[in-house]
């Protein structure tokens, strides 16, 4: 700690700002990860199979996500159909 | 049965290849038959860091497709008899690394090697997931910097779900934190996340801290893994990493800033 630091004392160090930001972010991302039910990938696969019986689509055109808002959970299914159908 | 170690990070440029080269050399120096595989299909770099770029004839993809045998493709290190390098292919077809193919090659290597070190490409694409799929241990290379720490945490999530061990409900991959490009001086000044901060955020076993060092560039310039430079802080830190990985309880070094003189102390950083 040098003399010059005395004038910067009341400023938070950038490292502690980084730590706070990361703690919030990582906690958020981990809870999203851990709350995703393990059946989601299989559900997506099954849905894809059913849809493919009727329309020829790529795996990345089906998105299955689970969101929660307070007490309610939303299972969101997003299917992008090819344009020429 | 070989133990398969993936060197991973998510973020690029944090020192995965430097670490792969150092750890493979370190394990081999202690008499373990070790192979190091470059999974970065399309962008081959491990051969350069290992200093064997002019001896590459066949590569990983050639072995998978059957164009070459494993023995034809493996390059024996000239400094250490127990170390072999399997270079990446420069093909643009990233899908050439099939899960079945990789599994077969690793199985065959498992019969003769003690350790297989997998140098993962950056990102979370096919090459990176292939590098980690068969792993027993994962070394997550992280810089004390926000984007690197976040990406490392994402990799932990992927390690826990997209690996053979996870899919077969076996014991999970053992995960270790390796903090690289660490500058104790900057940590002391509050400019850089400290080792305790990163560990608190990621809650991983700390395998080692590699100090920021000009010797790392010097080592890659020469194609000699940094662990061979016994004078270097970074080289010594990697030597400690090997000891810790093999089960020795070695105290962490190079975590404190060098003491400054009177002038430095008066005027700070």
C-alpha cells in the first residue's frame, strides 16, 4: 500500500467488482443448469421424431426450454418450419 | 488401463496447449508412458509447442479413418523416451473426429500407455466435447479474468453432463482448477482476481497456480515445453502441478508479490 493509494482508498478495487459480478452470474447460470430436468434432451429427441414424420426439419430447428417465473414453470417449444412448405 | 486427462477451458488463449505440453512432459519425465493428443482439428498447434512439427507424417484423423496405424502416427519425443505426440489433422471436416473413432483409438492407446493427455480446442463445439467425452480427469485451465472464469464454469456443466462417465452413471470426472497467467503483484493491487476468489466462485480443487512469465513465450518459441525450464517460475510451478496430480502434498508457490524496495513501497503501484 503506497502513499498514492490513500487517495484511491474509497474506490472499490476492480478485482472485487469482478468477483461480485461473477458470483451473481455463476450462481444464476448454475441454477438454470441444475433446474433443467434431465428428460429435456430426450423429450426434444422424441418431439423431433414425431415432427419429422410430417416435416423434414433439422435438429437445431427445434428448441425446448424450461423457464420459471415465480411459482409457474413454462415449457417452451419453438419449432422453426422450413419456408417452402 | 490408461488414465485419460482432458485439458479444457472453454475460452481460447488461456494456456491449454502450453499446459498439455507441460503436463504430458512432466508425467513422462517421471517414467509414466504418456501420450498427448491434439484435438484441435483444423488448427494444429500442439506439434509446434512440443517442437515436433517437422516430424508429422500422419495424424489423429488418419488413424481414425484407418489410413495409418496408431504406431505410424505417434511421434516419439526426442527428449523423453516415454512421451508420444499424436498431432491433430488439418482437415477442415470437423466431424472427422467421430465418437466411435476417438473411442477406438483411445482404447487401443489405453493398452500401452499410463496417461493420455487430451489437448482440447477452445469453445464448446464438437472437438471440445470429443476431447472431454472419454476423460477420467479434467484440468480446467483458467485465467484470473471474468470471461475465462465464466467459461470455465460452463465447461464444468458440460463435463458433468456430456461425458461417458456421466452417460453411464459412473463416478464423475475428477475436476481440477489450474490458474494460469497469475500475477501476484496485480492481485495485491486489487487489479486481478486472486486465487481464493476464483476458487470460491468455481469451488474446485486447486491443482496449481502458474505465474505469468515471459519464459512461457520463450518456451513455445523454441518448441520446448515450459516444464523443461527448471530455472523458470512457471516451469517450477508446473513441476509442482505434476507432483500434486500424482498425490504429493506440495505447498503452492509464487502466490505472493515480490517484496518491493522503499521507493516502490512509498509510491505504490
